[in-house]
C-alpha cells in the first residue's frame, strides 16, 4: 500500500512540474526559434538594421508599429493598406521579412494590409487574438489572414494576457487582451515594449473604460512613451491613465484631416497639462525612437 502511495504521489508531482513548465513555455516565447530573416534570405544585414528602434509609421487613420533589434523585425498592426504603401515603407527600413506579425484586434485600420504583407514577406510567426464571431464583419478578413499565414507556414500564436515575445533586445509583453469584451476596441491587446531602461506603452484602440480597468487593477503602466489609444479620440486617454503611466512622450497615430476630428481637443489639452511631448504622425510623419548608448533618440521623417 505504501509503495502504491509513493508511486501515485510521484506521478502527481511529475504532472505538477510538467504543468508548470508548460505554463512557462506558453507565456514566454523567445522568438524566433529559427535563423534571422537576413540569414534565411542570404542577405547581409546593414549596421542600422541591427540597432534598437521602434517606429510609428504614418499610415493615416490607423496603426502600424515597427520594432527592430539585432536584425530581428516585428510589426504590430499594419494600417488599412490603402492610406500608404506599407510594403515600400517597410522595405525602406530594411525589412526583408518579419520574425513576428502581431495584430492587436481585427479592425480594418489595424489589419487591412496584413494580407499584402503576408504575400510580400516571409513571416515566421503570426500573433493574433481569438477570431471574431462568424457573423461579424471582421470574421472574413480574420479567416483570410490566418489561412494565408498557415499556407505560408507561419506559426500561429494566440495573443493573450501574459504572453511575452522577445525581438532582439526588445521584450514585448501583452499586458491585457480580452476577446470576450463586447466592445471590440476594449478587447484589443495592450502591449508594453521594453528595451534597456526604456518602456513604450502601446494602447492600440483602448478606450477610457479599459484604461480605468487597467488603473484600478494596478497594472504596471509606467512608461517613457505612450501610444495614445484609439487615435486620440474623445473616448480615450484619461487623467488617471496619464497619472499612473507618467510618460514623457505621447505618439498619436492619426490621419490628416480625418472625418473623426481625431485627435480630440480634450486629449491634447490633457497631454499639454501633463507636460507630455506630443508627436503626431499626421504632422511629423514616421516617428522613430532609437535606443542608443542608453539614451532615447527621436527622429521624425518629415524633419530628417
């Protein structure tokens, strides 16, 4: 009887240990698992392609954020695919392929160019939220994107709270992602990108309700740069969020003369009052943050 008890106990402990190891593997992904894009394509990387940077591309009324480090590339959202030539933009930054394509939610202004990108570039890993319900307008687009990625042998990874992806020296942490939220904007993946001592809070299309939830539940939102939620709409960016995040710089990804009056005057007033430096893609073009010698260097395409 004692021997049987020992065997059962041993098996149970083994299951617990394996379960814990599996959980760690699920929540931390050191991407990619295979050689760099340059090694795959046989093209030598230039020095500037190995530097650490995060660039907010000017894609009009949408989001597209390029992360580069140690010849690794990740793109967070793609824009709508109509407002700018995203393929040309990516190539101008030395992109020959992507280690990860990350989509924060399924709205067209965030995923509209995904099929173009998957057809043009080798993508190693597709990181996406749960597919929308089949009756929604975004379902067809989501299915097309995931099928194309699968056909191209890209790994399919579910975006979820706690997921961490490493791209060179960048650590991309999904702070929040809830596909069950009835509001699509508030179901989005909120991501903290960290490189060295610098942190970039990427709010996707988060609105004030989600901001309040993150503040109330004491998420670690402290950052140097915040990508303002939902293109600076009046329903996003609260005092409470800015008080907790304490950013030095705010990026607003927004289309020139858009039909939504983005960014809202009240959002700009809040940022000015908080003494946050405002950078808008409709005003300064692509906004690059380079981590160089432990310093943050800002470059804007309209002024370089």
